[in-house]
C-alpha cells in the first residue's frame, strides 16, 4: 500500500487545501454516512418518551435494552438468527468443497468440452438471480423442498463465481510445481489440498467473506421459498415484523433493524481490513 | 373473471402495443431514467472523490473513513430501508427536524409524489458509493508511483487518471471523464502504438510546458478544438506525457 501520494498533495496545494482541511472534509463525509446507523442504534436504546424530544438525543439519556427484550417477545428473532447462521454456513461449507474441485479441473485439465463447460459456469455468474427465480422455484418444488432451510441453500452450492475466482488463482501457480509433485508420486487431489489451496488462501478468504455477506443479506430467494417463521432468516423476519407492526413502535423497529445487521457489523469492525481487502480483490478480479 | 382461452393464438406485437399505450408504463420509464441518471453519476463522482482523498496519507484515521463509507454496502437492503424510513419520517424524522432548524418547511418525503424518488436516490447513493470507492481505491493503489510522479507536473491533475489502467475502474470511468489525455494514456499502454514510450526520443525534442487549449476537456475525442473551431489532432511526437516518460531524467 502506498503511503504517500505526491499528486494529491500537489492538487491540494493547488486548491489551497491543507491536510487539516482534508481531515475535516473526510470527517464530515464519514459523519454523514455513519449517522443513519448511529441514529438507529441510539433510537433502539431509548425509552419511548425519549424518542420524540424537541432536541434529538444522539446519545440516550436513559439507555435501556428493553426494546430488544420486547423484540424477542414479539417475534422469534433468536430463531431467525439461528436460521441465518445455518443457511450462511451451510452454503459456504458446501461451496468450499465444490468450488476448489471444479476450479482445479478447469485450471489444470484439458478435455473435450472443457471450454464450453467453463463458459456455462461464467453464464451462471452473469445471470441475475431474478432471471432464474421461477425455474429454481419449480425445481425446489419438484424436489419437495419448499419451506425448508435446504431450499435456501441448494441453488448456491455450486457457485460459478467461486469457481472462476479460484481457477484464476490456481492458474497462477507454475505448472512445474505440479509436474514435480506428480513425478514424486503426489496425486492430483493431494496436490490440490497441499499446494494449490494453501497458495490460494487469499482468494478463498475473499470469496468466503463475500459469500457470507451476500447470503446473510439475501432477501428475494429466502422470501420466495419460505412460508413459515420457523425457517425464516433474519432479513425476511425483519420485513415480516415491520409489516405486522405497521410502523408505530420505532424503538422496537430500530432494535430489530440493528439486531439484523449487528452480527455482520461486529465481524466487519473486527476484521475490517480483511473485509475491505477481500471486496477490493474480488471487485478487481470479478 | 374470463376463463383462460383454451388455445393460445398469435397476436403479434399487440402486448407491446398495449404496454406502450399505458400511461403508467411511460411514467415508470421516466422514473427509471431519472433514477439512473441521477444516481449513477453522483455515486461514481462521490466514490472517485473519496477514493482520491483516501489514497492520501491519512494515518490511522484512514481506516475510520473507509469503514464509514463502506459499511452501508454490508447492510441488507431490508435494514437499510428501515433506517431511511425512520430518518425520512415526516413527523418525527431526523431529516425534517434539521431541515426545520434551517427554516425549511416539512417535506412529506416518501409520501409525496415529487419527493419520494429523490429520497430513494439518496438512499441508493448512500448504500452503494462505498463499494465503488473501494474499486477505485484498489485501482489507485495498484498504480505505480512512478507514473504518478511523472504525470503530475505534466498536467495530469489527479492520480485517478491512472485508475484507467484498471479495467474494472476504467469501465465506469470512461463514461464519466472523456479527456483527450486519456486517449493517449490508453494508447501508451499498447506496445508499438505511436505513443509507445519505448520509441526512442529524438535528441532535439524537448519536453515542453503544456499550454491551455490542450488541457481543455473535450467530450469523447482524443483531440482538442483549435482556435478556428476545427478539430485539431495532437501530434503524437509532441505528446507531453510521452515526453515526460521518455525524458524523465531530464524533466524539470
């Protein structure tokens, strides 16, 4: 990472801005972007009478967790949380098995139709989810899986995107490595496990984080294949909760909103570097 | 309810005709155009500006700014919508509260035909610009420092020009900034092109200071307009960036 950009200094100098102004500007922008979430967090910790004050209380004078307890009484958010965790990990674990195997084949083996098959994987990557919702629904229905957690995971178990990213990573490993390993009697699968996967670790981490964020936040597909609260994920649970509350109890609604985002936000704040690097990396490759 | 016609029959483009006759359809098209035309340029401009600012040496605060700009990307849309419905609440929302403090009358936001779309656009910009900022930032950080050092005194006023090196950034970028300089910036990357820095520099050619007309942005073309209004091609061998690269040691 470059630490100094003489160009910008020059540009700032030309604009008559100095570093202090730069920081002030960035603090202003950051405050503006952070405000919506902070305001929701603050609202969720307020007593009802503190919500409608003449001067907005950014920091609650009487902080309370009561809204979160109310939330859990009004809708099974604990269950939603468990469902979200199951779905997200279920998708990721299977992806991490299928994707490296497929990527290894596409990166190393030449066979009749390999180009065509890889093109099919790329098509999956380019297809917006909205275009395949109906056929996928019919498939899930035919399998008798509607309204189950498996239904929410199944379509994502083979990810064209993961295969693509990993294939690119595997191809950067020199072929000589593999030849040397094969001569020494190493099997292809062992080479994949002991050499390619450790070398592709940054790609795997990047993909994993993106997969978790995507499926944690997914709305359309879980909404379509679920009917009962017992299998719903957090995002669907929140949307249903908002509908049934018809929006008057703001502190509880904000408690729900914050609760849905909190697990990812905590992960993000703790591992922010990894997250940001992963999204940068995948954004450039993908 | 009419029963479903037992046998489907061909009606040509009638369904399309019906759609085009529907005033609601045109209203929706108009909304889409306004939404796209308003959201994308602002998102990209904000993303690029923030990326350039964040590429500067900022110490520890850099992480804070990055997190603040990027976190909306990680929030599910269902939750983001709730945050903004609350902020935009006409009666007790924070936004109307501060607008009132500025003496602006209460706006119904999402309940008003004219204000609903802008309100949604703001939400969309807030949610998405951080992601594109990261892409630009990655492009800027992959830019060799030498290119920045050389380009800068030669009239490349922002390092973002180098983000063009990156296809992901370039895609979004090309639509935003069409400047003559980009034209040969791209050419420069193609070996063997007339601007290729590997071509030997003629000893009598000297790097020269840019003069104004060359720096005027001209939409879409790699040329500037001359004083007579005719398109003036810039001569490859007079290309200042090219000179700067080749004659780097002697520059300045």
